[in-house]
C-alpha cells in the first residue's frame, strides 16, 4: 500500500460495479449475518460480535493529513470499512441494554492474497487480536476498536 490511488480507486472514477461488489461483502454481508444470527445471540449468556475492519475505516484517523495512509482513502475498500464501522456502531447501540458485546478489530496489513502478499503482518499476528477479542468473556468490554497489537483506534 503506497498511498497512490489508481484511477479505479478515485471517487471520481471508481467503477460503481466494483464499489457495489466490495460493499456487498464488507457491509451488507456482515449486516445480513447479524440479522440472521441475532435470535441465537440473544439466547447466549456470552454473546460477542467481532467485526473485522481496517484502520483505514476510522474517519478520525484517515482525516488527519499527517496519517501515513491519508491519501489512500478511497470509496471502494476503505469507505466500505467506514460503512462497516457505522453498521457495527448501530449494532452496538441496538444491543447496549443487553449482555451481547460488540467490537471492531483491525488485523493490520496482513500478508494475504488480498494484498498480493505485500502485507507486513503475518496471518497469525493478524488473527491474534480477533481471537483475543472474541474470547474476552462476559465481563469483557463492548465498543473498543482495536488494532492487531491491542491498541485502541478512534472510530
């Protein structure tokens, strides 16, 4: 990720079909799973939703011109993660009077095929925070957005 957007990534030229395809997976998919699983989650004494996002989805972080990836924000992937964060916040607000916990985790820049194996974190490191948050238990927090190192990220 070098921060230079191609024409297909700029808001003015991003193919709407690509935006829809990515948003289908990153936004509508998690919302559909949430809606389908909510009856089961409500029956659990230790229910937790952990949505996997990206630090690129933090509007607070990405709006800072000093942020290393400020210029990498685009309407396909990055904006879909911002939308996922908003949907996750909606879930959290809906469930705040219940025992169901809701969290966001950014696994970092994991070295996977999605990024042509150019990632800086191993898959194991990327998964570590997701698993840690998923296993926090009934007394664990609801609401934190954390990086793979367990560092809080502003929503």
